[in-house]
C-alpha cells in the first residue's frame, strides 16, 4: 500500500514537472514589439518597429494611414495572411491618422518583421525648448512592448519629464538611449527637453503679418501667413476694424501646457504676439488653422473696443468665428474641437453664468468648461439672430466706442444688434445682470426732475445733478453697480430737493436764532 502511494506521488510529480518544463521550453507565449525612435537635431523621428515571435500566430498594430509612408520587411518566417482596416480607439472612435494592420504568420522557429517609417515633426524644436511626442502605440493585448528613444547628446532632460517613466537612460556614442517597458498595449511617449543648439530664427512677412520661426518650420510659417491673409478681409468686415501689425511666434510646448493650442499675452495695455504651439501641426487640416484664427480674433475683438476683462466674450467669439470660418471653407480638423465644446456645454446647460467671473491670468483645472460655456452662449445668440451677420451688426454698433467693459454693457449692444431685448435669455443662462437701459432712464428722469424744481430746489437740486453726473460717468466706465446706486441716490435727492431745501433752511434759521439768543445772553 505504502509503495503504491509512493509510486502515485512520483507519477504526479513527474507529470507536473513535465507540464511546467513544457511551458518553460516555450518560454515566450507572446510576440514582442520593439519600437525604436531615432530623433535627430531637427526633430525628425526615424521609426523602426521590430516584431518577434517564436511560434505560429497572429497579431495587429497601428500603422500610419496618411501622414507618411511605411515599409514592411519580413526577416524570419513568413506572413500567410494580412489586412489593413480602419482602426478604433478603446472608446470606439475611429483613428484619423492610423490604420489597423492585422497579420497571420508562420514562425519556422522564429518570426521576425521590421516596419520603418519617418515622422517629420517627431520632436517639436524651438530652441532651447524641445518636445518629443511618439506616434500612437497600440498593438494586440496578448503581445508585449518595449520602446527605445534615441536623442542627441547635446540636450538636457529634467526630472519627471519622460512619460511613462523610463526603465533606464544610457549614453551611447553621440546619443542618449531611453528605455521604456510598456505596461500596457497602448501608449504615447512624451518627453520634454532642452537643447544647447542656438535659436536662429528667420522672419517671414506678408501683408500686416510677420511670423518668427526656426528655419526648419518655414513651410509652417508660410501656412500661417496664407491662412491669415486669406481670412483677413472677411474678418475686418465682421469686426468693423483694421489691424496694423500682427506678429506671430512659434513655440514647443512643455508637458504642463501640452493641451494649450496657443495664447496672446496681455500686459494690461496691449495684446502681445500670437504664440502658437507647434505640436498641433500634427492634426487634421483645419485644427491648427482654427487655433491660429482663434488667437487672431482676440486682436480684432480688442481693437474693436472690448476689454480682455470681458474674457468670456473674447473666448466665446474667438471660438465661434474661427470654427465657423474654417468649417465654411471645407476643412474638417476643427470639427473635433467643435464637438468637444458642444458635448461639454451640453452637460452645463443652462448654467453658463459662471463664465462672468472668468478673468485673464486665472488658471482653473476645469478651464474646458469655461471655453465650452462661452462658445455655447456666443453660438446660441448667433443661431437665433442671423449667424456671423449678427456679430457683424453688433461690431458695427460698437464701432468707435471704447467702453464695452462689462457683461451689462455688452448685452445692451447685443440687444441693439438683435433688435430685441436679450436680457431674459441671459437670465435663463443664470447670468447676473443689471439692465443698463434702466440706469440711463433713471438718470434722464432725475435730470428732468432737477429742471422742474428749478431755483426752488437749490442747493439740493444741484447736489442731485452732480450725483447724476457721477452715475453717468460710472456707467460709461462700466461700473454698472456704482452707476445704479448713484442714479437712485440722485433721483431721490432730486425728488425731495424742495423738502430737503426747506429743512436745510429751517436748520440754518434755528442755528442763527440760537446764536442770536446766545449773543443776547452774553452780549
Ligand atoms: Zn483665446
């Protein structure tokens, strides 16, 4: 009995050992992708993808659809079936720039395949700032992936500036080699770094526009000059104003501002150069142009007399006009921006009033909500009142005015352009508003009362008049709340000027009588 048990245990052990060793001998049950990115001094990324597997199987990966050409070479084994199809993100959206390449292979001990392609704007370089952004990495989830990024040696990479974190960085000859083991089958590698190469920009000029660019991006500068000059005349008609000298400068993003497409600095007195983030040239035609036009619209809106403090209107109209114009011309890149804004706005509806407190320089984590709400308000008004033509009328209305400083004043002129009062619509969006028509009316009524009371009301009617002047001044300068208070105070004093004057006279008389009495006593 004991012996039989021993034999049984031995057999079980042997079988299990055999099973374990059989798995071990076939130690790589998956294929492995190795992405090698070689980036030169101009940011060009030469990409090699090597796929290796040790038994027959199949796999898939993303390959460029339209932005560059690729080459596939089988080095070991053979491909027995392959197909190129549409590729989808994990959320089910179709990739604009990538196809799904699916292949079935025979290993003959080993299968090895090499894919090569080139990405012109692999790293964006505006010296000293550089930004590497890999193509989309995505492959069959059963396979594994490693990445190697080769960068020139005359660069500096700060701490935590490589995403995802690397397994190691080696110095090899005139290169840094950064190694990353992918924990997932989907990834984008981002690296922020600086170069020691000097910044030697060229400037290109056409019309009123000047672009400053590193020489390597002169065709991008050309693209901006062309876009700006193409839309310029139309924009002058919409905004009823000409611009004289617009300067544009390119920049490479940092990790923290990767998602900002561009900006125009404001020093309190003037709008500065238009700054454009070059990473967005890696988008569908229309996307980068929309960003560029958005920034240009800020200059128009400012020249038309609207202060940057009215930020929600600046951003809303910049988005609306740039999206509308790029769509009219038939581009499509901007449509993804449009649908993002609309989807976000939908979640906020009808509570858009919070954008009233949006001021320049304030950073908010949910900045996307502000843009979406601002766009939604500007677009809704356009849709109801005649599209771009409505804003053309509005800017005609405020031509030569330089005091559109608050939402209250803005609504006053928007209503004029619409030919109807828009106050209630803004109230439904939960804006806090004071109708400035009311204030103006109170001031006019107050003045009439002052006139009616004539000399009888002096000196209080004169004081009322002075306060009404202050109210008018405040209204002009956009201090609507103060204007409202002063207007009410003015009209009240004007109404009671007779009574107040009578009381004043009585008081003066009493004091005088009192004095006489005192003088009589001590005289
Ligand atoms: Zn903007």
